[in-house]
C-alpha cells in the first residue's frame, strides 16, 4: 500500500514509487519485489531511444531545428554602440540604456538652443518661459527625429504633440502586458520540459489505470473508511475527546528500536552474560550443598564413632578432627536447624533458587553413607601425628574389635576428606573464574547502552544556553511592568490557574550502607537525620512525627495562603505521582491529616506500576521481563504520559464507615498503619473511597481552570521553605517571557563552577547553535535540558568540557523544576515519540527510562531557562544532612506551619473521639533540644516520636527539678469576657510547644456550674491546641477563703511560673477604681510574674502565626533579671521578636543622653544580644508611665514589662498609672533578693 499512487495526494508515495511512476507512468505494470532496478534501466533505455528518434526526425526537416530560439537570443544580446549608423530601411539602431540617455540629454539641449535663436525678440519676451517649458515636456523619443532648419519650431512642436498620445498608449499597453507575457513564456518553457521528459505511454491520457493499481486504491479507500469509522466510534464513546498517547505495559519494542545496529552484538553479550551467570549460580549451589553435606556427615561420623567406642569401653575418649571450614559450616548449620533435619538445612541454605538439587552419588548405586563419603562430605583428616598428639593422655592401647573399627572409620574419613577438600577448591576456583567472566559482557552491554543513548545528542550542535537571570527581571520588563506581572500572578493564584505536580515514585533514600532504601514520602526527616548526626539533632527544638510528604503539602498550603489568601488554597490542584508500594501509605497520610489543608477533590493521585528488568529470551528472540528481579519506576517521563491517559488517576471521596467491621483473619492491630485509612487492604471500603477520573488528568485540570503546571520533586529541600515553594518573581518572569518571546515551558537552572561537573547529577542545560525561536526570530534562543544518561559518550564529555572552558569554568545545570503550559502538554502528549527513552544496564538486566526533560527538546516547545533565587539542594543521601537539618529546623520554627499542624492535630483528635472503628493514631509533637546525655527521644511502636509525658499533681515534686524540660507552667484564669480573649491570644504567642504547659483554671461557686465552666475552658483549649502546646483544664470550687488566697495556694502547689489574666475593672483607664479588683489583689499577694491584659489593650491583639512579638522593658539598675526572663521565656529569637529598652528620664536639660543612662542601656543591649534577641534602644525624655506609654503606642508594642520589689507591701503609684494609661498588656515582674546584681 505504501507504493500505490493517489491522484489527489501524490506526495504520500514513497521515493521509490515516485521514481517508478515518473519513468513508467501511471499505466505501468506492477513491479515485483527485487525487480525495480531492472525496470528502471529498461524504461530509461526506452525513453532515450524515443527521444533520439524525435531529434533525428526534426533534423531531417530543418537542419537548424531547435536552434532558432538560441540564435534569436544571441542577436538580442549583441551590443550596439552610439556610432552605429541606421539601417538602410530606416530602422533605428538598438542602443543601450546609457547611450540612449546621453543622446536624449544632448538633443534636448540642442533643441533649446535652436529655439532661442529662431524665435523673434518680441515673442521671446512675451512667452520665454512657456516655450522653454513646453519643449522640456515633450518626449524625447519624438523630438529627436525633427529635422533641423526647413520650418519653424512651432510647426515641429505641433507635429510632435500629435504623436505623444500614441506613444503613451503604446507604453501603457506594453507595461500592462509585460507581466502576462513573462508568465506565458515561463509556462511555455515548463511545458517544453515536461514534453521532453514525458514518460513512455503518458500521451495516452484517456487510457484507464491498470487493474492492480485500481485494486490497491480500492483497498486503501476501504481501509481508511474502516479507520475513520473506528475513530468516530472511539470519539463518540469518550465524549468527543481526541485520542492521546497509548498505555505502555511492555518496553521490549523500545529496547530493540534504540539499539538499532548494535542489537545483534547486544543480544550476544546478553546471552553470554546469562549463560555465565547461570553457570556461576549452579557452581554456588553445588558449593552450598557440598558444605551442608559436609557438616551433616561430620555430625554423623562423630556419632557413629561415639557409639562404637561406648560399646567397648565408654571411658576412652575419641577425638574426631576436621578442617576449619567444615567446622565453621557445621556450626552454622547446626545453629540454624534446631530440631530439624539435614534436608531442611539444605532448603534454608538454597534460599529461593529453583535449580534442581545435585545428586551427590552421580549415578552410583550405593548406600547413603557410602555415597556421602565418596562425595567427600566429611573433612576428617585423622593422621598419625594428630592421633598421637590428641591421644597422648591415654595410658594404654585397647586391643580388640574397637581398635579395628576405629582404624577403618579413620581411613574412610581420611579418604573422603581429601576428596571433598579438592572438590571444594575446584568449585571455588570455578566460581571466581565465572565472576571475572561476568565483567566483560556487562561492560560491553553498558558501552552499547551509552552509545545508543547518546545518538541524538551527538547529532546536534550544542552551544552555551541563554539564561535569564531572576535579578535582571526588573531591567528586562521595566520597573512598572514588574509590579503588574506580580499582581497578575497573585490574581491567577486566586483563580486556581496554577497546578502543582509532585513526583514521589523515584524518591528513595539510603542513609546507611547496610540499610534498605526507604521511601522519602513516609519517612520522618528527624529520624533519618538522627542516624547521621544524633548529637546535633538532639540539641535542636523540632517537630517529630510528620513525614516528608505531608510536610511538603503543608509548606505549599502555607505559601499559597500567605500570597493569595485562603480562597487560593481552596482552588489549588495538586497531582501526586507515586508507585504501587507507596500508594497505601500516601493515601493514609493525606486522609488522616485532612489533606493537609487542601480540598479533597483537588488532590489527584496517579499510581505508577514499577517494572522489572528485561533480558533477551533466546527461544522467543526478543527481550522479555525477568520476573522476580528488582522493580524500578520508568522515570518522570512516564509520569508525564500518565497525565494523558484516561481513567489513570483517582481522587478520594467521602465514604461513610460501617458502625462495626468484622475482624479480618490474620490482620493484627499494628497492621492498620499500612492500610488505607482505617480500612484493611482489599476491603470494599478501600476501593469505594477512590473515584477514578473519567477523563485524563490534563482535561481535569483544564476543566478546573488550571493553565500552568508546576512540576516539582519531593527531595528538593528548597520546597520546604515557605518562600521557595511558589516563587512569585519566577512565575511573573515566566509570564513576561511568554508574552515577549512565546515561551511555553520554563526550566529553573543553577550555574556551577569548579572542576567537578556538579550539573551532571541533575542534568545539563544546553542550547542549539543558530536555532532561533519559532515564535519570535529576534528573541532569545531556546534551551534543552539533557538528562545525564544522554551525556555519557566521550564526544559529549569533550563538548561539555569545551563549553565549560568557553564560559570560564561555568556550566548550567538543571534543578528539575519545570513550568509547563497545560495547552502545550495537551498537544505534546498525544504520542510517545516526544520522549527519547534511555537504556540502563543494572546487574545484567535492561531497564528503560523516560524523562520529563525530553519535553524541552520537542519541536513545538519553546523552553527558556531562569535562574533560581537560591541554589537548589536535594536530600538524596547522608551527604546533604547539614543542609537538611537547617531547612527542616527552619520549617519547624515557622509559626504558620505549627498553626496548620495544630489545626490538623485538633481535627484528628476530635475525629478519633467520635469514631467507633480503630484508626491510626497520629503522633506529631514538639521535642525540645537537650544534650544527648540528659534526653533521648522516646519513640512509639511505629517509629514516631511522642510528646514528653507529664505527671499528675501528685508527682509534681519529681518534675520540679526538670521544670517540664526547662519550660514554664502558665496559668490562665478563664472568664467569659473580652479581656480573657486578649490574654489567650498573648499566651499563644509566648508559649513554646514541648517546653511549656498551660493550665486553664476556672473557679466556680458550686458543682452545678462545672459543665458550663468546662465548656468555656474547652473553647480556649481548642485555640491553644493549634500551637501544639500541652494543656490541662482545672476546675476549682470556691472555698471559704478569698479568691486571691485560693489562686495563690493553687499556684504554689502546682507550682506555676507565670499567671496570665484579663481585667475588666482596669479597662476603664484613668476612671478605673482598683478597690475590689481581683487583679490588683493578685499583684499584691503573688510573687510570680503576672501578665495582665485589658479589653482596651488594642496593641495586645496579635496573630501568633504571622506577627512578631514586641515587648518594651523598663531599664533600671535592678531590672536585669526581668530582661533575661523576657528574652528567654517570652520572646522567640527564631521568629525575630524584638525588645525595646526604655530608660526613663535618660536626657538632661540640654536633651543629651546622660552617661549613666547610656552605659545602662548598653549593658542591657549586650544581655539581649547574648540571648539572640534583637534589641532597640529607646531613651525617654520623661517618665516610664507617661512617655513610655506614648512610645509603646507608637511602636505598637504588645507588652510593657516593669519590675517592682517582691517585698513591697503596696503597689507603686507609677505601676497603676502604667496599667491604666497603656494600650498594651502589662507584665509585672517581682524581683527576688537572689536575682539582684
């Protein structure tokens, strides 16, 4: 069908069919396979003979036939000079253009001169300008024919004027018909060429096509109709959606296609490797059986000798000697087979080998003992020297049957031991020889694989890529345009036009050499990091129990919410790619954590089935899967293809759980952690909650309004920083390049320097030589991300070195962060040919890898490179432990991360209390850093770290020394008023999870008020739980004493470190009456620090997850303990809290700071800096209760801290003024004698 011609579209023919149709015509006969060359020679000879006859016939009629046109052209090209005389017939000579112009100029000047001499003076005066102008306007083509003299000039002009109209008409007709004549001449020449090369028999235009051609055309038409009908049926069944790339379950075709000419050699080396490997396995099996049999016969021989000796004289010791190897094997065999048989020991040693056991007798028809001895299973060499040395302690030789039996057994064992030792040495030498022979075919297979992978890269001409620097965005777009593009990105985030793709299936990590690689998604980073640096991890404050996968999703949610608000989070779509081993754990993690803040229907899960290695099958003559071999994923390119497969992904839907589930046989309670949610694997609920997408993932995202897809990897550590997950400047620069240069794909790159080729680890970004952008010719060059498997040939290594030298030691490496236009992906992912699969050889097996970087080299892709804000770091091994610790610790210190984690923990706790079915318990806790000797993290049964446990009030004396891991106990007096709400907000900003503990105390008059009081405390507890702090509710019944005395006794019994309360009576400002106020009474009675918040404390309103805490401290000679308490217990240096150092009356009459105040503020500044808290100096002109309140109001300080003596019987008047005048919360710190400096 490929050789058949189509009259409507002849270009669909092959090159050979076109040549045959050109020579033989459409009416030619069918040409059989292998006869095309003979037919072409035959048709060329016929054409040459026909053309020769035509030429002879034409020359017989006219000797100049065919040369008339040539002679005519030669005459037209003959040069004509100005001195050429006119022909006798009156014909004008043919002049060149230059000669014609010169004659025209001279003739016009001569006519003017003659006109001036012939016209009378009066007429010249009347019409001098008119006549000269008229003469100039005449066409020289007529005027130069006038005869000089013999008539007036007027008559001459009149005669020439009549001829002008005819000349103009002729000129217009000439120029109008010139183009038509040119086209006609070209068509005539084309027809002549066609007639010259007219195929044989083509003059018979009305002749019908041959039958064979008609049959082929009918068959093609029928086939196309069938294909069209099938396509229409498929489109109708799929709702009109165009067909996409097909699913691939086998990569055998790609292996054969990629190897090409090296296929035969690769097959030979593969077969050679398989044969050698099988021979080595057989030898290893024989050696294993030999050693097992040796160990068993050593025991049997020893037992036989013991029995025979005991029959004669039991008191005589018998020593059986053996080689060191046999003793070791026997010890190992007997230790593994307690209470078992020799066959069981054989089976355990053989493992999973399917080779049949080798018969030790090898055809000998003998007893079991004789066969075993002949095989040499017992290495029992009993020489005379050994016997004499071992039996030196025997007093006399015992004659009789016992001696003869012992000597016979010794001879048999000596013979068998010699044979077995030689056999073992032979097998060991064979095994070493086979192992050495495996290296050569493996190296050749690897060499062929590298050559095949580098074919397309070697065929290109590479150059240094054009990289857009993120710092130069403002210069490229202009200062005003940068803000516009940033605003556009934020608006697109709110509308859900950005989707995120996270690739998880390939991310496994191996911390130790003897450890199996573990999935990075379900691994707690602190558990992995503690294996490498236990001392450093133990000294840090950290959040344990949260795996890497949920951490990335929560970091993404926090970043989007901080940029575009909560509405953007609700519209954000996330696509998670995992393999079948990670599927259940991934579903369970996102379900139990409420999808980490994302919407349920916006989390799309795509599962990739891993594939084993391929080996060449001799019987089937193709590459087939080797079952039982290690499975690997097919790469990120395969994940990209899954986006275009219908019904390949699914979402999690809400399914009501049954009230009671039957117990599954063989499923322990601990196994629930490996299942999906709270349902056992294989249960109907597990599959009902997963709803398949009816269309492709790309169509699903497009339907939700997504236009761009951000492709990220889980091991990218910069994604765990909130400001790096969604980089607004990078996205804005991408939009700018799309509008200016037509960029539809972006890759983020880093520039590496040095001799070590760091970029090879992730890929190298290169550019094509002289390959301009298709969208804009004047735009920058496109770039290509080349994967490491395509850069392993010597030619490409040399090219990369050359590019490095040209760029002064720099090389552009890919960070594997891509930004794809979804419309581009929908057009690209219709066929698998856009990818360039790579072959890799692992342990003699062939694996195929598809990479997403191949999309950058597609014809319709215009990929641009943008630098990262910070160099990308990946967590792939123990080498990146230092970077991983800093990144994960920064995330744990983020208040937004803790807030989201606290909300998830609170939701899980409420769901667990309501659910009657067993479910997995989520343990996410904050562990404070201590020295390894004092604190070791306690882990749960599933490897997760739980929060430190706290004792009851009876064990308070034991915990007093540790102070709850060096934290403080905070007491909040709960009341139903607005002042208490402000106080609760302050507690959320000052507590340190894992260290501090908050006690919610409510005092009631009777037990009837207990339920209402507990409900009120539960509301505040729910808010405090979002900070991951430990809380406890204490309901106290009013005793016979005063309220102040009861609170004081409670704090002493606890013991408490800080009292926080809200005061409504002091909220009235200057009009407040302190008489009868509980807050004033507690200030007088309690010696512990007290934090008082009023309902009018507007500056104390703080959002703990976003705002930084500001505290103003009164600087005095005795207030250093208060400064240390504030900086170490209330402020967080990681959050960049600030402390304002206010010194009252610090200036003299000349408004100059006094020396005492300056030195005192400097001393306080050094103390705060030593505690890593930013300190700001604020010397005051007036008193602290007036000027300090004004400055605190201007600086929006949340807390004003002042110190009073603990022994004071009454409160200072200045303190009451501060409480009444300030709009901030007031911390009253009572100094103790031992704290004074």
